[in-house]
C-alpha cells in the first residue's frame, strides 16, 4: 500500500468500528484499529459551527450534499439549530456531532444557554447571554458546565438529532483545565459518544492524555487555518498541508458560510471575515478536488 | 384647518405631551390633547418585529433613516436584538417601543424567554423555546407572563434602550383575556410608559376599556394589512385606507424586511412571505410618498 494514500473517514465510521472493540486492540494505531495499514493517511473534512446562522447552515448543507465535507458538528444553543436539526433528522446517515457551546462570541447577534439561566450563572454575561469571551477573571463552574452541556445534548436528541460525536466550540473544553475536560469526557462516556481529541494537543495540555481511558478514541492530528493566514494564502496553505499530511487520522476543521448580508452583519466586528468565509468555501472546493486527485493517483498505481 | 390634514406623530411625542397631563384634559379627544383640532387626522407609521432577524433590522433602519416610518418596536428575546439595541442607543431620538414577545412563531429559527426557563414553564414548548402558537389547550400563567415581560423590559434598559412605549407581538396581550391585559397595563404604569391600545378593539374585547384608567393613552384607530390581501392589491389597500382615514390618531402597523436568503429561510413555512415582504417595502414607500403629497396639498390650500 502506497504511503501517500489519503482516505476519508467519518466519525460515525470510527465510532461504530471502534467503540466496543478497544479492549482487544492493544498497541495498535487508530489507522490499524480501523483496518488500514499503520502508516495510512486518513482524513476527515469537518465543518464546524453549524446552526450558528442560516448562512452557515446553507453552505454546510451544500458541502455535505455534494461531498465536499464528510463530517460536521452542530451548535445546539444557536437560533438556527432547528433548521439543521430538521435536516439531520431527515438525513440520518450524515455524520453530525454536537459542537458543545459555552460562549456567544459575536456582537450584534447573541445566544444564551439551553439550561435555565438561574442554574448556570457562571456561564452568563451581565445581559443573560453566554459570555462573549472568557478572561483571566471569568470563573466558570464545572458543575454548571455539565448541567448546560447535558441540556444541549438532551435538546439535540429531543429534536431528532442522533449525534455521532462531541466536540467543543472554540476548544473551550480542552484548553481550560482538567475539570472542564473531565466534564466532556464524562458526558461522552454517559452518552456513549466519542469525543474529538487529537494527540497533537497532548504536549500543551498533558491533562488531556492522563484523563483519557483506554476506551477513548484519539485522533492523531488536526489542522485548521490560523486567522493570521491572509485569504490569498489559503489555497497554498491547504495544498502544503495536504502534501505534508502525516500518517494517521487527521481532522481538517473548516468553517463554511456564504458571504451574504446575514453573515457579514453577524461578523461585522471582524471586517476581513466575509472575504475569509468566501475564501474558505473556495479552499474547501480546492481541498476536496485535491484529495480526489490524490486518491485517483493512488488508485492507479 | 382642513379636515383632510394628515400629520405624522411619534409615540415619544404623545408620551411626553400627555403622560403627566391627563388629569386636566377632561373630555378632550387625543388629537385635542395633543394640541390639534378635534377632527384632525393624525398618523403614526410603525414598524413591528424589529430585532427578529438582521433583514428586518436593516430594512427598518433604512426606513427610519429615510423617514419612511416614524415609530418602531423591538423584540427583546430575539437573537438580533443586540444589533438594534446598539442602533437605539446611538440614536436616542428615534421612537422605539418594546414589542413584548411571548411566542416564537417561525419553524427553522427559534428563540426562548429572557427569564430563566424554569421560572416560566407555561410559556415554553417541549424543547424550551417559546410556544410556536397558543392553542385552546395552552394554559398561560399571567404571573409567569409578568415575570418574563419584566425581564424583557429590564434587559432593554440594561442594554441602553430607552423605550417610548410598550406593545404586544401578535396582539397576544390584548386578545387573551383581562388577566394578560392587566399584566401589560401594570408594567406600563410601573415603568411609566404608554401602552399601544386602540379604541377600535374595544368592541371585540370589552375588558380593554374597563381595565384602562384615565391616565392611559388610547389611540383611536389602527390599520394593518390582512394576510388575505394578495400582494398585488397592497398599493390599492394603502391608497384606499389612507383616503378613508378617519379623524383621530391612527397607527399603521407595518412589517419591513428585505427579501433576502435569511428572511426567506426564516419564513419558509409561508411561501408567499418573501414576495409579501418585498411588496410591503414598496407599499411603505408608496404610503409615505402619498402622505407627503397629501401634506403638501394641505399646506398649499
């Protein structure tokens, strides 16, 4: 098998293949557990922030329908969640996780917890929305986080979504200490869902590795574009990143939207965002074409 | 003074002129209390549902900035309220009331109470949003209504809005019994704000008249277009309605939006809505031009 082979995966596939088989798999890599050679290059193209606006929903549905992305995750507290929950309900084979959300980071357009506000005071700003951001003085209560995240997961199930995995909006549950990571891990175990964790993060946050059990699935790498990369460098970024893809399972995290009036207004505090979004859609088209080309190339050797 | 004179008013103007002067005004009509002859035709052109989407905000701001409407009211629980609250804060002379909201009537896009969900269970559907609609079996607790509406008014003040009046989304607080109307009336008195009530409604809902005190301001008439009027008849509707305007203060209630992707998706369960909205914007342009023409005509006689 050629070392440069790139295959695309779904969380759904990972979960059903591995979730009850971990005890027998010993020292095998994730690729091997999935039935691939140890040095395979396996790729998930994952759309984040779905449900946040209609624009993001419409772009993501287009990308899913045309095969441009093969995994996505949903923000339950956001106002447009019902639109994408309805799509998820009528497309049960699509790989939708829950993008567990504890912040409301826009300025003109805001959302609040699913749980009762009076049960989660540490998560709220002075107007009753989720905090715009967490600063050095923001004290987040892990018990309130757990209560809110259970409410998000329960609402998703109640509205017909059958999530394939859990992940964390703005990486808040990974980068803010062991207590918060243990909340998401406990939820993952309780609801029997994999949580998106990448081995790449262990060096910066050692508690991630020490909190995980042998039952947990760990992806090898994740790639997302940094805000410091200017739009005109996006295509080059994806091309270089794909060419340098390491063996193992990589998740490409992508943010899709149309550059329409709603999205421009929702992100107006960041004036490059509309261009950025338009570019991200072009980049993903390019990315997918590139992956297909690579796969065809491998197939013919 | 010519009987056909049409002047435009603001709630703001009505409130500051009348709110502390009612005791001295005896049997005078509202027009007379405002300093106009008894048979004057006074008009407010009022935009509803502001804050519900970015599209509605953008259309309403355009209409306010260009003088097409002279009054509007804001839906505090809606996700785009922060955008219009920010505009209201920086435009303190604009006549913004609060469009007190107890329902979430769209399908793909939903909102929830401002108060803690567990404090207002009778207002919630099974997923924690406001009810889509109230049916014969929906039991709404007036105490919960009061708690929720105080939370909406308090959030508006906290976010810098200085409301000129209160009114009710979908007329829910007028058409559902004396108890709910007494809630909004109590809030109006507590916060020293006029509540939009029209004498036209007294025949259908006698408790409106009996609940009011001599301190309350009552408009004479209200006009809004019925969903049964097809878009191609809108211009004719407005023209006829304006020509037949009765003496007294009339509020024209208008719903503005752009027929863009966000608004089409938000109202997709109602497939004529996008056209309807586009037409409503044209109709208001026509309406304002007509009012100006009439005023000029009166001015030259």
